[in-house]
C-alpha cells in the first residue's frame, strides 16, 4: 500500500453523496488494447448502439432492447470507404461514420459513409484529410466533421486541418459538402502565437499546424466549437457559411496556485498532489454544450497531447531541460525525480528570451474539466479535484495506466487524463459525465451552477484484482460516452453508455434520480 501524503487535508468533499450510476450490462469484443470499442452512438428508433471498432475497420451494431445483456447483431464494414473508422453518429435513423484513408503512412482525403440503422449502405461523401470526429447538428440539418490532418511519422508530410460541413437539409441524396479551412489565418501566425495558440510544427503554415479534434454544436445548430488539442485552442465555425469565425487560445493553468496542484512524479512512491512552478496547457479533447437559464456553455475534458513523432518531437522530461538560474535558483531540487524531474514537458515554448535555457515549465493537459461561456471565456476549472477524487477512491492504484495495474504510473504524464465528456439532464438539471481515460471511471458533476459545479459521484467499473490482458479487469480506457434520455431509453429511465477502447467493452449504466441534497 503506497503512502498517502498531506493531500487528505485538502480533499474537496461534496456536501451530498448519492449513487446515481449503476452498471447494467456489458458487451465485450474480447479484443484487448485494439481500440475495439472507441466511439459510440445510439439510435432511439431501432434501440441500437453503434460502436466504432477501429482496428477492424468496422462499426459493431448492438441490440439494446435488453440493456442488462447487450448483444451483437452485426458489424458494418467500412473498408470500401477507407482504412479505419474513427467516429460515428446517428440522426433520424441515418448512421454517419467517419472513415480515414491512409496510404504508405500518409493520411489522404477521407470519407463519411452513410448507412441506415439496418446496416444498408446509402452513400459516401468525401471530406477533409483524416476525419477524426463527427456530429449531427441538433436539428439534423447538417453533419459537422473535424478533419485532423495529422502529419506522417517522419513529419515530411503535414496536411491541412479543416472542418467539413455536410448540408443535409434537402436529404442525403442531395447533400452537399463545404469545407471550413484555416488558410485565411496563414498570414496571422505571429499574432496567433502571441495570443497563446500553439503553432510550432516544423515549417508548418497555420492551416497545416491546426489539428481539429472534437466537435460540439450549439443548441440552435448555428455554431460548432471544435477543439484544437495540440494547439491548446478552440475554433468556432459558422455553420451557415462554413467558415471559421475565430480561433480562441485557451491560455494556461497556473499550477502554483491553491487548488491547482497535481502529482508530478511516478518515482516518489506516494500520492503527492501539491503546487508546482508549472503552467498547464489545457489541451482539451472532448467538448460538449449545455444550457442553464437560456445561457449556452461549453464543457471541455482537458486531456493533453504532445507531438511526439520520429521526425519531430517536442516532448522531454523536466530533468533534461536547462533551467534559467535566475527564474529557478533551486533547479537542482526541482529536477529531482521525486519532484519535477520526471514530468513530461515541451521544448516548443518556455524560453522567453531565446537564450537557450527555459524560463517557464509547461505540463500537458489540465488534468481537469473546464466550463466556458458562449464566447469562450473561462468560467470554471475543476483544478486538482479529479486527481483528489480518484486518490480518495483508490489510493493503492492512484494514477494507474489503463493496460496494466500499477501505482502512480501516469503522474509524470497527464495523470488520470480526462478525455471525454457528455452532458445529460437528471431531474431537469444538467449533469456532466467525465471519462478518465487512464485510471478509468466516470466522474459526475451537477452543472446547474456553471460557475461552481457540484461533485455527485465517481464510479470506476474496473477490477484492479483482475488481469487486463485476460479480460478479467473490467472496463479499461473509457473513450466514448452517450447519454440516453429517459424518453428514448428502452427502460424508460435515463442511461449512460461508455465504450472502453483498451478492454474493448461497452457498458451501460442506469442513471438514477438524485437524492440526498
């Protein structure tokens, strides 16, 4: 049992505890660490789940009529449209699947393949390079696709990122596609960097460097907010004109401030959440929208991401930096393995005066979720709450990774990695469900007061006594989330669906009523 440090004195504990999520049933592919259950979507008409099985270039279709025993009906083969399925969404019985195309290690123009819920192919529409995520607008009139445009491993080819907007207002047969790209921002590179947007790929234009990751659409279906994870920014897209209206830098998180601590070392043998002279790059992956009293908000899961390729890597440990002696007079102490030495940081920023040493230290990901208003202004960040909640729940496997059972493995590298988030209403109040990709589990927060969300529950459907590779460790690597409203649910009660990419499992949860407040 690891030692537990002084963090207990500061553990943030909610004033009510009530179990809401209750596991119902799980479908297991039997594929370990193969991204066999990556993204999930639900069709209320057929009561079917569509689960991306990325490594097999397929989408598994599950029967959800008995949520206690979801069963595989068939799989949709997307190989005629490309090499890998990346994302799926459903609207009015139409299934849209983002399919990337790769040739000799280089990403090509991808496709969106459309099917009916019975698995019959309808048509494919070309989109941008490496489509990574897609979502229908709430009114079903458009499909928005984030085309990541990742470089090849040698970093000799760096495609442009973009957002494709497919207009479905005249029906799928007459659908048209428009592309919102970033070429208009190419001459603004210096201004964007000065504002905090990370543009640093070798020789890249702005359009090449920006990598759209995940999409959320406002309730009125007018605007898409698209995370640019590596760039620590969000792009806002006017869907009527298919143009990027602005690129919003997300700034940094000051980990020296109270409430913003984190455990920085995987070699100290203790749970040690504390403040450090480090700036955190939020770098959200997942994003969702919700409304409170007519106001629209965005919620982001601040996972973090480094560019680490054979041809170019920004990633280095703090121990290997040359720290400025004036800014860091205690550099030798800071760079010890038990302190900041093991923390993964970046060489792409931090040398403010360009003299060869580093004046600032940055960490990947906020280890948190954030709430932004409709203009993108930060109204809340969860600080160090997620790490403290998981430490309290199971200190013995604090910051474990997701493919083996260990202690403190990920403290040097983004911690629990909140990577996905969805929002659903319980008792009429919006609630966030935040998936922690590494240690596992779902953290639930009441969002009725966006400036001060209330912690409700943390539930990890993982068995640390089991063997991950043998399939006895439960759910590993939660990636996809879908909230099913009671009106659309086969049980008449709200459900949460979680797809887990490492264990290859898809688990359904009953979402009970909130009590105890």
